[in-house]
C-alpha cells in the first residue's frame, strides 16, 4: 500500500487544530486504498498547539509530531517535514484549512497518472485583505519575470510531490530558502489544479507586512542574481550618455563648452566606477551561486545507470 505523508506546519493554531484533525481523518477515511502519515511540525508554538498535537498522536499512530526548538518560520518547518517524511508522495498543507484537504483525492489521481508535482493554483482568495491579495499578485509576477525557471503564478505551498521531488528538495540545503522558487528549480513533471482559497477555519494569520516584505526580498534574492547585472547595465547607460555631452562640449564654445565637457567627464568617470562595481557584483553573484551548493542537475530516471550496468553506454 502506498504511503502518503501530509506535512503540516503549525504555529499557534490551537483554535483550528481539532477541526484539522477531523478533516484529516475524513480525508484518510475516503482514501482507504492509501496509508497516511500526518506529519505535524510544531514551529515553536506558545499556545496549547503542541499539547493538542501530542494528544492526536496518542489517539492515532498516523499522527507524528515534530517540535522545533523555537519559531523558525514556515519555510524551516516545511524543510523539517521534507527531511523527516517517509511517504511515496507528500502533500504540504496549511494547518488553518485554507488549503482544502478535499483536493487531495484529485492530486493523488494526477500523481497516479504520472505527474510528480501536482500544485494547486488559487483562482480566488477569501478572507484576505485587498492589500495582501494585491501584494501577493505583484510578488508572483515580479518573481516570474526575474526567474530563469518558470514560476507557477498564484500558487503557494499547497501541492503534492512525488518522492523523487522530496529527495531533490532534501538535497538543497541552502539557508536562505524560498520554497516556491525551489519547487520550480527542481523541475519534474508538473500539473496544475485550480481551487478557491477559503478564509481561515479559525484563528488568526501570523503574517505581518514585515514578514511579507522579508519573504519577498528573500524570494527574489535567493532566486536570481539579476539585480547585480543591472549595475553593469547602469554603467553602460552612464558611459553612453557621456558621449553626446562630450561631443556637444567639443563643438560649442564659451562657458557652455566647459559645462558640457565637465558634465561629460563626470558622467564617464561615474560610469567607469559603476562598471567596476558591476564586475565585483558579477563575482559576488558567482560566489553566491556556489555557496548554495546546489547539484548541477537532477535526474528523473535511473535508466542511464542501468544501461551502464548492461554495457550499453
Ligand atoms: N506557520 C508556521 N510558522 C510561522 C508562521 C506560520 O509554521 O512562523 C504556519 C501556520 O501555522 C500555517 C501556515 O504556516 O499552518 C500558514 O500561516 P498563515 O495562515 O499565518 O499564513 P497565510 O495563510 O496568512 O499566508
Ligand atoms: Mg493561512
């Protein structure tokens, strides 16, 4: 029987946990052809969440609880789940039931049909402020623009991943994590499902403007070194813009000549200085990429090795 891990980060969610338990048991009951493990990562909760999770685990051995030593943030909690899950496939789910477990049967169907990353795309978001919706919309578009790999728009962490994807994510140990971009980076066969994101079943969202901004900056800087290349482009613009100033200065006479020649020289020197910064930036970009220690590639199949063994390569 195939084992499915549900990875659920939990931070101060005591109000919603009984409902979550109910929904998880219902989903598992409807999918009796699969075995389930409910991996609940308590991300340093200060309320009664951990005690509640422990009571779930005492009632039903499918509930496993991992408590982090403090609040590390959702990305770290997801990583803890990725490191510890044992399933043939894993589904990431928010504890507040904004990601409806009712979509899991359809995700499993797509997985059985051969897709390795079945992600849920929001067609609407309920119970969220206009500011949050607008900033999320903008963030996904900027991310998609800057990224070298295609980013799925309006898609959070709610998705099913095949074991191959989980192993791939496990091999990415970088500190500055933006899971959304990592899902794209690892590749594999992807399938989109649409859903309406509900309001929280209970409790309050813990995201603040500061953490959203932090996530956005981390997401962009962990995804691309493109902003560093913009420095070189700026340098080129500065160097080029000095040419008409210098040319006009040479042709004119009087005080305008000195003004234009002076401006042209300042522009050129500024351009040179910016160019030097740009070169430094290029090397820093390379160091940044190297320090992540990502694998150069990920294989989808083992056929080449099997072929090798049979002397075909
Ligand atoms: N969460 C977490 N650590 C945190 C903040 C949130 O594990 O520091 C969990 C939270 O319990 C929930 C999920 O991440 O299961 C999404 O959090 P939230 O609902 O606050 O975010 P939103 O849905 O508003 O983006
Ligand atoms: Mg939420």
